[in-house]
């Protein structure tokens, strides 16, 4: 027993060493706590003044336009829905332009464009440098009625052809579309059973946005093909998988989701399905319907 107790007896020097060791451990824990709560977390509290923040936002905006949407010169009178989206226009602003163009009139300057669409000054500043009007538009000796007549002649010279009837040779007349892409467009159209909206042309693999824009100046959906829509609550997975925009695995997920929830009541519910192509929901809705 004496031998056992001897292991727990310390002299004064040993007791002092143990005390300082414990003190060092406590201080290190306190230091770690203070570092995490006042030094590390303090970094995120740094604020930027309003002027600097505005410059940062402007740089980010310019970077987005430069890196993701390389803009080529274009005539703003012929902006498509897709082009307007990539430029940052809202649906309302695009609709105002299309309504204005439906009256067979044209904008002849960036100021007129802003007046018609009501885009913000900041957005106009970004896209106006890329506006390209015909040479005769900037000719001050030509009157407005003459300019309108020139536009009408330009429109007649470039008569719109139905996107659902164009041939491979027609497509190859567009700069940026060769034999391979033209054939791919026709095959994609056949798989769809015909284009229902112009913007479906942008879904063709390998077709660049600026090429789509040029193509839609010549080709548009003039006659919508008749298609038989499927009831999303009764269609089988195999039938859903026949749609270009739905993969087979997603089709089975839709059916499983439908069974679990006793039916689908809104197309928005499809967004809850994992791997569902959310960016194509508007396209998919063209081919499906919900019984009320």
C-alpha cells in the first residue's frame, strides 16, 4: 500500500510544474476562443463604402457581358426573345419592342430604342455601342418616310421563311451554319415534330447564340405544327421519354413522383424532382397538359 501511495506524492517543485502546465493549457484554450470569435469572425465584418461598391457592381456587370455574352453588332429592331434575354432585357421590355415593331415601324437610334422599350440608362449604356443601323439611317438628308420605305424594302428583300419548311441548303445560306449543323437542325426538327416556337432553334447542340440570331432574321415559325399533347398524369414513363427534353431516367422519376403525390397539379411541381431540367420546363410544357 505504501508503494502505491508513493506514486501520487509530489514534492514542491513537481507541484509547481503541474500547476504551470495546467495554467498553460487554460490560457491556450482562452486564446483559441478569442481568436475564433474576434479575429477570424471579424474579417467578415469589413464593409465597403457606397462608391466602391458601385464600382465593384459595374465591373461585375461588364465582366458578365464580356465573358458570357460576347455581343456582336446587331440591329436592335430585330431582337428576338432569346437575344433580348441574353442582353438583360426584361420580358416586358422585349414585348414593348415587339409591339412597336408589329405596327411596321422601326427605331432609328438608341434614344428611340430606350423610349420604346423603357430600358434603364445603365443597360442602354452597356448595349447601345453594339447597335448597328443601316447606313441610310444615319444619313440626315434622308427623311423619316424615306427611311421607313427603305426598311420596308429591306424587309421584302429578306422575306421570312417558315422554320418548319427550310431545307439544308436554306440553312447553309446563314453564316456559321455548314452542312453538319444544317443537317443537325433538320434532324432536331423532325424529332420535335416541328418547331413550336422560334427559340427552340437555340436548343440545337452546337448552334451558337449569334448564329441563332442571324438565322431568326430569315427563318421563323410561321405555321405551328399540330401535335398531340400528353396528359402528364396518365402518360407512361416510356411516352414521356419520347420527348426530346426529357431523359428516360427523369421520365421514370416523374411517374414515381406522380404516384407518391396522387397526381401532379401544377407544372411547377416538376421542379421538385431531382435532375429535372428546370431550364427547359417552358419547352416541356408545350408538349404536356394537365386535366382540371
